[in-house]
C-alpha cells in the first residue's frame, strides 16, 4: 500500500496532514494498508490500550478490526465512527483509488462519555480477566480521552474535509455512494415507522403526501423536498411489498406531475420538455431499485433548479442560507449569523426566508435537526440527551418537545 499511496500523494504531504491532525486532537493516528498493517503512526497509544494488547487481545485482532472499519468506511464514502473490542471509539477514513481501498487512517481511541467501572467489568466478564488485571485496567481508564458526541461529529467532519482532497478523483463517486446510502436509510426509517403502526396508511394519506411534495417543490427548500420524497417512496415500497415496478409507475406519474408544476412555477417549457423526456427514458430503463430512488432525487433537483433560474424572488440568498444551515445545524446557529453569511440584514433576511420557505428560520432549523436526529435514534447506544446536544438543541427536554411537534410522536416512541 505504501508504494501505491505515496506514488499518488507525496509522503511528506501525508505526514504533514496527519501529524498536524494528531497535534490538534491529541489522539493517536495510524495510517494502515488495505490488509490492516501499520504504515506510519503519530502520537502514543494509551496505557489502557497497551495493557490490553499485551495481556488481553492479540495484535492481529486490532489489525483485522481496523481493516474491516476501513472497508465499511469505503462503502459509506466518508469517515466512519466505530467501536473496538474494548468498547473504545475510533474514526476510520478510507483512502480509495478507482473504487479500490488502498488503506485507511485510524484515529483514536476515545470515549464519548466519562468512563465508569462497567466499561472494565463488561470486558472482564467477556474475557474472563483476573481481578488484578481488571483493577489495573480500571486505574488506566483515565488515559483515554473523552470527547462528547457533538465534538466527535465535528471531528468527523474535519477529518472528511482534511483527507478527502488527498485523492480528489474519487470524490464524486464517494459522494454519490454516500448520497445513495443516506437516502436508503431515510426510506427504511419511514418503512419502520409504518410497520410500527396499528393500522395501514390510507390512499388519502398517499394523496396528501404527494400534494405536500408538490407544494414544497415551489419553496426552494431542497432538503425538505428530498425528505418528503423519501417518505413518499417509503410509503410506496411498504404498500407494494418492495416491488420495483410499483415504484417505477409512481415515479413516472410523479415526474410528469413535477414537470407541469415546474413550468407553472416559471421554468422554460422547452427545457422542461427536454428534461422530462430524458428522465422518463431513464425511469423506464433503470432496473436497480436504489438507482431508481436516487434518480428521483435528481428529477427533483433538476426541476427545482430550472424553476428558480427563471424567477428572482431572493431565492439565491435563501438557498445559500439553507445550504449553510444544513452544514452547521449541529452548532449554536442564530438567524443573525446566517444573515451575515449571505450578506443581508437580519430583519430583511427573516422576512425573505419566511416568504420563500413558508416557515420561520427557527422552525426550519428545528426541522433539519429533527430529520438528522432520526437515524441516530435507530442506534441504541446514543441516549436522547446525547442526540439532543449533538444536533444543536440546548437540552433533551426541548428536543423531545420539538420532535413531537414535527413528527407527531416523541423520540422515545419513534425509537421503539
């Protein structure tokens, strides 16, 4: 691996990036090849891990785990947070060329909560550790860094931004793969919610979802429209038993309907007719369900783009603001900061935002945070408090209140 990666990226550049990242985070960082073998490392391993490697786990266990984490990160197309055999957290980032994994950058270990005796007692029980060794491990727990979930999410984004340019030719493929997996996760969440209900959704519900999607198409809020589309697809899949032909029929109907809405919204008829013809052909030809679902997102984005290019109602400012909100929703985000980012006064931006999106800045920010929190709720290792803070809410109570208002059930009920 070392010859391959360093023939594409200067070794000095890799060392500079990783050493600076290690100095900034104070976490151990390893560069491994595709088989999990160490190529270079920065920073010292914790004394807790040193004991584990000497007396509990074979070193090959870590190699195999890190290799598997890198391969899973490859499927995601981004940095991946994982937990090792000792219940410690790490971040893996994949280095890919022509869809082949050259190696991975492994960052960690760290914890996302203050350690207690259960961390060691669980390990001691699973590995039949003698009491003396368990006590020694407990004494060394303090050597493991503790990062709250919000900081871990920020670190994950930082790693993506720093390391993605190393092999820029792969970025488009990775982003498409990531987009596909994110969409499928959202669709599956919708299906799970439907499965948990006592009575099936009626055809009237389907009609209202379609109507809501059409209405939102005209607001310029691409994230909200995508979320509604995924709910729409999830309902079709759930109702029709996951049949691709059923999704295809609905997709063709929806594409025709969206094209008309786009023309009514100001798009040039000739460009819409051309897009419509192109998309209908692709919908008829596509045989993979995931690709068909992703194609529907492209249909939405293309029609929305055509529609808003032809009318100037301040939407370029609002769309830029929406992109900024989607990138920074987990931070302390106020209207003044976003208004300053797009270069408008807070009062004018507030009015323009409501007129364009149809809701207030705060309402839409809460909607983004709630939507992003849904996939975390499916991971039982995160508490509601952890999720609330990592999504940018001030506390769990407010998060639960906002979630129920938007979704209709509490986050606890949505999770179970």
